[in-house]
């Protein structure tokens, strides 16, 4: 009987537990992540009674958790892939709604801007139309700013969302590590509480919402989580340890963000993140937000650049040069948001062009001319500002070496805006000349060149206009017949100067007062003369208009003193010529232990100053030794104000050569042995109220002849030519070129506006361009009337004709100073609407629309992917539910089954009780 009670009791307990498990399943039918539990019953060990084995009942072996590793992993992966599309779909549609709307988008604002320009072109003198154009310009700039601000808002939202995703992931990492700690209490996963395993799987699924994860499970069920491409890389949860995830936002590219694992420990960049909302929002920021912002900034920058180029090339209602219509930040993300209109005065709108061409009323061809500024000439040698120092001294000169095979050297371009220009050539070899041209072949200084040299000089590479012709009409011409009335001189020249004086009565320098400037006579100073000459021929030079007579040596060799005396002998009024010879040696260069022998002029032999050993120990000792022999050598010495040792002639030998004996080399002076010629100084006395320059020019001589007397050959321009000039040296040999000038380069365009031009067609195939102010022929060119659209370009101005002009036609070009009713500049702005100025040959509007369409395509692709992945996810949910989900039908059947079993077991107990009572009643 006890066996009967024991069996029934075990059965009651077991089925009671089974009913509890089924009840728990039913209660958690809607609990997210709950895995169905199932009771596993097992028979108790049998008992031997005599020779018979009898059963001892049933027991609960375990409560089994219904779980499939593959189904759970598949659910997590499909969840990551589905949710990765969510940010792209939601935020991309936001961007499309912003940029594609009629109220916020750019298309309408661009149309309105160009329509306003079109309206203004119909009445450019209208203040009302100008004001309307200015308002629409401000509206366009404001629209760019609004779009940029909206993108900033999306940027900020995604910043916060991204930070929130990372914070949620860090929380899950921490919770998983806590779950792993709980699991350390058991050795195997089978022994772990089912609810703890469910908690682990729910956390893993939640984590998969943010990123694709790799998981590995220990024997006890503890999980390892990796965010990288493999389980061993970028581990975020490792047993009881977890690692935080951090973010780094790029200020230079705000749409880009880098993720860092364990930012406060062993920081590791997280580069392989895929799937989930975190990867999705990062993809949106880079593919959509960054692309939209970049295209908007590019569009704004290009629009500002193109509009400003046209607007600044016109003139406003005040007759002033146009300024930039828009301004925009030059660098940085979000530049479109900084776009603004630069002025509020409608009269500053540049509707008129800076140039105009006017057809003469008597033109017989009836052709219409159009004008366009196509840009400054850029070919030719480098600017003189960069090629040479602004210093005419020999120390600042550069060396040029034309060859016999190419006897032309391009030196520099003198840019428009420089004035009082002097270009100097020293130490010229025979046959060398300094030549100055305009870009159209007008030679202004030098000597005329033959056809062969012209072909070498006048090339496009050398800066000449492609259709330029050579002319020497203005070569070295001064006065009213000169080129644009500028004064040109070719030779050696000196001008009068001034000296600033001060009243220094007071001993305190701060109390000295400035007095009027005092004029200083013009002085033409040579370098050292060429030694070894015997004479200079007559008729080579003109000094202030007087042809100089020949000069002969007073001795065997021509001395500087002979040349000075010869110049003086011409009896030119107010001209004084002197000679001297000074050699200055820095004391640091002296070698006091070396010998020295000197002589002056044409002396027969050298005078030994000191032989080795010299016994000299000081500079003063050397000076004393030189002066002790000066009566014999004709050379004396002294210590100069600058601290250098000076050698010069003794009285009676002034201006003669000083020779240093080559037999004593090296020498005590530390300089090269040989003859050192003297220098010549020509001075012209001042005459009140009269300009008194010194001009030493050529009669029949050449620069090489002038170099013999130590003078540089220069091309001197008084005033400014208002255009570029080209500098060349012709003739083989070696020469030194230097320059001096005042002023700074100016815009060639503005220089042209200040000088009206007249184009005269001498014949249907030839025309002349005249400078109206000075009646100067600035160009003579051939013309081909057979072109479909006949045109020519002069210094960046392009003139085109509707038909070929005829002989006698005249066209005047000017700076449109009074052209406020002119609409040519606004017409150029209108043409910009259809110009393919954006990448891929697109217009502004097309580029913007294409970008919006590209964003729409990305959003549609994301939506399609989202729909497809939703099906995959639902299939994964179904597969998981088939294993782990709770079915109420199944649970109801189990409930009935276990209930009946429980009732049956209880009935056994009842029967056992009755049997026991029967036994007790037996007496």
C-alpha cells in the first residue's frame, strides 16, 4: 500500500509541475523573447520485490527550453539588415522634402533670379527694375541659407540619434556582461535558468537592432559579442568584461563620424561596422547628407563665382566699375549658408558692360559690332616685377646670353601700370641691342630689326598678338609724334634730383623741422671704363643733342681722364665732365702677410709696396706702406668712411688706371690682379625753371661703344604707356640687364577703359587701331572677311561683326562711362542661366535637379530594400516562433492532458487512502 501511495504522490507532484510549466507558457504567450518551456518526465528506478521488478512511479527530469541557435542567429541578422534601412528611408525623405519642395527648393529661386535679370535687361535705366533684381538676388541668397540651415538641423538630429544609439549599445554591453556574471554560477547552459537565457537572447536581439554582431557562446551559456568582421576582432563583450563605444565627429566634414572601441582605454578605431540603425544612419550621413551639402556648397560657390565675374565686369548706375554681387565664405562646410548680397543700393547693380563699341553713322557696310572682354594677355616673358629687382644698379642685374644660333633673348614683360621705367643693359658685346616692343609690334626703343630678327621676336610665345605687324614708326621718338605722347630715350640718361633738408638748429633731433626740397643737378655716373683702348671714334654719340668729337689717348692707352677731357672739350653748355678712380676693399678681405705691387696710368713698371715677409700687422700699416710709395706708384690709400681701404690716384694722375701686379698673386688686397679703369661723371648745371637732364644718346654708335666708356645703355620711358611692353636683347654675347620703375601693375582691363580706341578699316582686308586721345597707331593688322563670324582680339577685347566691314568703316571702342542705359552686362548674366558651368556640362538648375533626383533614387532603393528585408525578417520570426514560440492550441492540449493525468494520480491516492482505512477497520 505504501508503494501505491508513493507512486501516486510522485505522479501528483510531477503533473503539478507540468501544469505549472504549461501555465507559465500560456502566461508568457505575448512576452517578447520568451522561449517556450517543456517538462521532460522520466520513470523512477524500478524496485525488486521478491523475484519481481515493480515500477516506482514518475519524476520530472528537467524543464527543457525550446531553443534553436540557427533560428536565433538568423533572426538577429535579419533584424540588423532590416533596421539598417530605416534611417536611410526616414532621413533621406526628409532631405528630399526640403530640397525638392517649391517653397524651400532652389529651382524657383533660380528662375526668379534670372527672370528678374531678364526684366532689368528690358529697361536697365529703371530704378524699380534694379530694386526688383536686387530683392530677387537677396531672395536667392536667403534660399541657399535656408536650405543650408535645414541640412544643419538634419545634421544635428542625426548627431543626437547617433549618440543615442551608441549610448543604448553601451547599456546593452553592460547588461550582457552582468548576465554573463550570473551564468558563472553554473557549469553548463543546460543548468542555467531559462529566464536568464531568454534575457541574454533579448539583449542580443536588441543589440542587433543597432549593428550586425558576431556571437560566440561558452559552455555555460556566457556570450562573447564582436562588432567586427570576425568574432576575435572589435570585441565589445568578453565574458564578464565589456568595452564602451565612443564617437569622434569630424569638424572639417561634419557628416563623417568615426567610432572608437574602448575610447578611455586601449582605443581602437571601429571601421568594419555593418547593419543596424547605427550603420544605417552613418550611411545616410555620408551618402545623402554629405552629398547634398557638398553639392549645395558647390552650386553656391560656382553661382557666386560666375555671377560675380559677370557683375564685376560691368558698370553700375553711378558709372563706376561693378563690384561682386554676392559674397560667400571661401572655405568650410556649409558655405552656402554664408551667401549674401554685398550691397543694398539698387543703383550699384551693374547692368551695363564696361566696354562698348559704337558704329560710325557713315559706315557703308551696315554691320553691327559686338564687344566682349575675353581676358588679359598671358603669354610672353615673365613680369619684370618678378624677373628683375627694382634696382638699376649693376649689383641687381641679371646676365643674359643670346647665342649665334638664336640671337634673341626675351627678358621680361613690363606690365601695365608701371611708370618712369628704365631698363638698363651693361657690359654689352658688339652687335647687342636692347629692344622694347608693344604686344602689337610697335617698337618703341632700341634699333630697328630686320625681317629675320622680327620672325624670331614676334611670336605668340614671346607675348605678341597673333596678327601683329612690325612698325618702327615710333622708335626712339619723343614729343607730339611719340607713342601715346610718352617720352622715350635710348642711351644713357640722368635726371635732376632733389634732396630733403631739415632745420637742425636745435640739438634735439626730435625738434628738427623739415625744409623745402633742394634741387640737385643731374649727374650721369659711369661704371669703370674699358681698359686698353687707344681712342674713341668721332660721331658715335650725342650729348644733349651735340655730336661728340673723337677722343684720343694722351699716352699709350686711353684713360678715364682722357675721356672726361674729351667730353669737356666739346664745349657743351652747362656740362662738366670729370674722372676719378677708386678701388674699395673691405678690410676683412685684406691679406697682410702677402706681397703687393702697384702702378698708375701708363707707368712703365710696378712699384713694390711690400715683399714677403711683409712685416705688416695692421690695416693702417698697409695704408702707410702704400702712401710711402705713392710718389713712384701714383697710387695713394686711405681708410674710407665705410671702414674699407680705398685706393685712388695721386694728384696729377686723377682718373688714370690703377694696376695691380699679377706677379704678386695672391696679393695683400685680396682682389684680382689687373688694370682697374677709372669712372666718368658728367654733370649738368641747374637752370631755374628749366628741366636739365643729361642725355647721352647714339649718333652712329652702339651699346658696345657706350660700354667702353663705362655707361649702361638704357631705354627710358617718362610717363606710362597704359599697356604691356616686351623687353628683349638681340645679338649674340653676354650682357647685364637691370631695371628701375615706379608704380604697381594695374588691371589691363581698367587701363583699356581709360583710353578710347578707334578701329578704321583701310580696306576690307586691313584695319588700323588708333588711340583716340593721342592719335597713335597702336596696331595695324590684316583681316579675313571670309569667316562666318568675322572678329579680332586686341589686348583682351574681342570685337565681332555681324557681317564683314567695308573700307572706310569706323568703329569706336570706349569704357562706356555714361552707359547707364546699356544692358549688355545683364544680357551676359541672362545667358549664364543656360551655360553648362557645372560639372558634367550641366546648368545650375539641371545640376540642382539632378542632385535631388539622385537623393530620391537612393531613398527609393532603400525603401525597396526595406520592403524585401521585412519579408526576410518576418520569415526569420516565423522560423524562431515555430521552435521557441508559444502556441495556445498546443498549450491547451497539454493542459488537458496533464490535468487528466493529475486527476488520475489523485484518484490513486484516494484509492490508497480507502484501502488503508479498510485495513484499519479489521479487528
